[in-house]
C-alpha cells in the first residue's frame, strides 16, 4: 500500500459547469504529475451539502491522508465544514475550479496545474484559522462571514443564480447594483472585543481572507492570524453604498469616515429586531435569526501551504 492516498472532491457545477466538463482530462494530467508514492481517487459531488457529506464519509473511511477540494469558494467551504464536523486534522489542498478562487488568490496558490500538484506532492501544511458563524444554524467560513447588503448579493448569486451566464467578478458588481437600489438598512447593535456599535447596518464583513468575489473587503486581514478582521458600515444611503463599491473592490476603503469601522476582533455579536440573512464564503445559510454570533477559531484547520519550500 502506498504511503499516501488522497481524495479529490470535485464539484462539476463550479465555474458555470466548466469544472465538470474539464475534470476527466485534468485528472489524467494530475495522475501523471503526482509523485509515484501517492495514490488517488476522485468523487463527484452534485448538490448543496453533498460536499460536506462526501468529506465526512471520506474521513470516517480512514483511507485518505489528504483531501483536495476541486471547485470554487462554495466547494471549499463544504469540504472545510465536513472536516470541522469530524474534528479532523486531515490536510486540505486545492485544485482551482471556481470562477474567482478568492482564498487561493490570498494564499498565493499556484495558477498552473503543474504548480498546484507540486504543492500537493510536497505535502507541507500550515495551521489556519476559520470563522464560526451562528444564526438559526451554524456554519464555518474559510474566507469571511457577512450580513447586510453583501449577503443579499450572495443570495442573488448562489441561491437565485441570477446572471449566471457572466463568468467573471463583473457578475457580482452587477448584482450588487441591483441589490443596493432596493436595500433598506437594518437597526442593529454590534458588540466587538473593544467596542459596541449601534446604528443602521449597511455592511458587515468579518473573517481572515482579504477578499470575496474579488472585492478586497478586508485588506487588513491576515489569513493565518488569530483575530478576525472586520469592516462595518452603518447609516449609509443607497448612493453612498454605490460610491463605496469602487474603493471596496480595490481595498481602498478606510475607517476615516464616521460611518465606517475597521479593526480586528475575536468575536462579534449582532442583535436586531428583525431576521437577518447570514452568509459565509458566498453561501447563505441562516435566514430567520435576529441574534448572530461570529467568532474566530485559531489554528483550526491544516492547509497545504504553497509558500513553504
């Protein structure tokens, strides 16, 4: 038996179904590039939650030494949640298969297939933090959690599948414009480690990834840190939110406006009088809670690190 046995968890629907259409050919290339001591298998996951189930099954089988997520942010998120639910320290790696691949951009994951397999062959890992978000359900995030108008954009993108024919981050810009013009701020109280914010919530994002949907919402985030970065905007008009989109995309929004708060925290608690939509890594999951908790879980996941030689 080989010393390594890895499982590729493949979402065929990622990147507008392109991931599935190209997988067989790419897998042939991957098998040729893998170290001879490594055996591999792949499993296709199709449908919301199927990545979590496949991950749990793989860990319970006990036959695999690494899991490789093949897809975009949603695919990676499901594999991460499966690992968390099993309380496992199995290393996680990636093969790019999404439209944007935000987390992989942030950790400098190689762009070429050859470079990605080289990282898998080396097998060097690093502990990374994750975010636990709790509303009417709980979910783990590798990138960030958010509420407010950005969560509505995620709902339009991943649940309603609007403008799915656009295969670039421009899709999220158009969806944001559509959602902003009908957005109403939400009265909230937000409790952080060092402050309490009362106001009409426009945007709230917190996590360890600098970007989501190629919007650099948390330019001060450290993907290997202990405290989550946060960016909060309150009491903004619809026009002000639209004007903020450019700086938000480029990571040039700063907390010099009285309505914008940026910093780091281990925990955030959001309280409102109405239900708030909560999403993680672009995937809405909690719809009916008016009390939300988002917290840091440091050193909770082992990821293959392309930056270690």
